[in-house]
């Protein structure tokens, strides 16, 4: 089991310090949330059973990949993740360039979590069709993967159309940054099975995970995939080392945690978690 840290649960002023301490303590990764814009009308929620948005529209939002470049300069080993990046809202040229910059500056440490988004008003504010977001996301991912791996790319699709272009430098990770596909539906499972390094469920209980992972395995087999698929669970809550086993049995390979209740407690919470859970888990793993 790997352990990541959810930076979105702490004041952004502390992201650098928390990332540095997580790196020093041996956490595997840090993860930041992402939005392009948060409209005043933010009806809906990514969380099942929620009838209100999980964030106020005035919440401070930073460019995720720009912030990860900053964190790359302040850390040496820890992986740098997005949870998750709304890849359909940008042209693939913009996404591929920014992701490559993080990957190169970090020495290949980008864990690129991407998703189709839940916030209709954000898509409408950008002038894009929310109801066609799945197809746009698929095409954006396909273009990015080609830019990251091919010498010359020409593309004529439904959403993006361009003649031959070169794209340099290539990412350190080949054939491109690790893609962690966020989402709970059939499309997310399909993307994870075919193009993802991993899958990042957002609304799955432990009881629901095995059934979805069985479907994920079937999809991967149909696609001829032989490499394992990482399963990253955001928002995991764990207080004792022995609780890890239930997550591992369900198929989780990475848990993203925020072991504090207030930002000022974040550093102490990380150290306590490292002492009580992380190191014992590493010792027995």
C-alpha cells in the first residue's frame, strides 16, 4: 500500500511546507485539486447524496500544473499528482505542454490524475458542451498521448483539428506521464483499462469496489492489457495500521490521506501518521 497526501485539505499557503515534510517522512505522493474557474452557480456535487457543491465559488484556485512545478523544486523524491485535472476544458496543446513541463522539471514524478468533471456551469462558462464532455475528454487524452510519444503529430477529429506539428521536449516518463483516471462510471473504467496507469474512484465504498474492479479487469483483458492497474482512493480515513488490510483486500493500492482537522495541525498530523501508520505499514509490507 502506498500513501499519498491530499494538499487540497490544507491552506494553500502551507502546500510547500507540507509537501517538503511529506517527502522527508516517506509518503509516496502529494495531490492537489483542480478547477479552471468556479462559477457563482455551482449547482450539483461530485459526491453521492450531496445536494450542494463541496466548494464555495470564491475559494482560491491555483493553476495545478504550475503549482506542481513549484512543488517539484521543493522536493526530491515524492510523486506530484492532480486529483483531478479537468482535461477536457483545455486544448491538448496546452495540457500536454504543461504536463510535460512538470514531468521534466520533476525528473519524471508527475502522477497525472484526469477526469471528465462534474460541474456543468464550469463547462458552460468556457463555452463547451457539458453533455459531450466524455467524447471530448477521450479525444484530448488521445492527442496528448500522441504529442508525448510521436515525432510528428497530425490530427483531424471532432473537437480538435490540426496539421503536422512537432512537440519537444518529450516527457521523462515514456510513453508519457502516468495517467490516473478519475471517475466512477463506465467511461472512467474504460479509460482506466485502456490508457490509464491507474483508476481513481471518487464515490466508491469498500463494499462496492470489488465489483467495479472485476469489471475493470474484464475491460483490461478485452483490451489485451497485461500490466496491473493502480487503484487510488482519495479521502481515505485510517487510524490504525491493521485497518489497511481491508482496503488492500478490496483492491486499493494507494490511499490519499489528510490526517489533520485544521491547517495549523497538518505538519504534526503528517508526523503522527508517519510514526503510527506509515512506517509500521512499510515495515510489514
